[in-house]
């Protein structure tokens, strides 16, 4: 960010940039993860409005998830990290004080290949949980997603977010607008390949 000439207002609010475009020697920063996560949530009909949301993680993607949750009208949003800190709560605090959480968004790499089979949180401690959104895309279904689905909770992995943010980044790089169906096409192609279908 310190090396950029201009920062998109969304990226500025989030405090994280994941796409840099060189326009005639000037560097412009954007955050396409915002649109990617928003697309993932929307595509899967996950209702955030007036819900209590826990965001697992403290990095740039967690800041993005916080911005998306607030944009979508969440009632309460808490970011969770191992050590807590400014603007963060610990997992212990999440279990003790926020067991009424309705939506969990995982932005940690926990469960990502090669460390598969582990989950950042024990979802059974959240009896009101309605949905899990996991930014992990490899494997397609992380341990967190599988665990949630096994308990009858709506859960989605991060592949659609990955594809959507890449398409949005390509729009910025190429200064073009793609049809939203392009995201669906690429997603289906990669998903089928990963599932060996």
C-alpha cells in the first residue's frame, strides 16, 4: 500500500490490497476479494443481514470478510484470532461469549492443503449456527465444511470466491467487463477437474 499512487475506496476502507494495476506508470490498488467473497455468499443464498457473524482469522482476508459482512447488514461481527488483540477476540472468548453465532466465515489457512483434515473451530459449540463460509479452496471441502454439512448446516468452500476475485482482477488488468456467467463457467470447469468428473 505505501508504494501505490491511488487506492480504490473499498480497498482503503478494508486496509488491504490484492490487485495492483499500472496505468501509465501510476500504481492503483484494489481489493477484488471483497467482490469475490460477496459473490460466494450471494451465489449460495447465505443470508447475512441481521445475523451474528464470527470471522476466523486476523489477516487481510479477515478484514475483507468484516467489510463484506457489514456491507451485507450483519447485526454483529467479531474477528477471532488465537491471541486476540486490537479489534479481535480469542477463540476462548468466542466459545464463551458468542455461542449464539449464526454465521462463521473462515479466513484462516487452517484446513488448506497440505494440512487438510483440521478445522479452525469446533462448530458444535455454536448451536445456532446456520451457515459456514470457508475461504479455503483446496481441498474443495475443508474439514470445517464437511463437519458443518454433516451436522445439517449450510456450508461452502472458497473456490467460487477464488474464481470470482480472479475474474474481477482480470477486468481491472484488461479494462474490460466480463459477463457474470464467465465466473460460473470457470468455476464449474475447475470444480469438475478437482472432483475428477
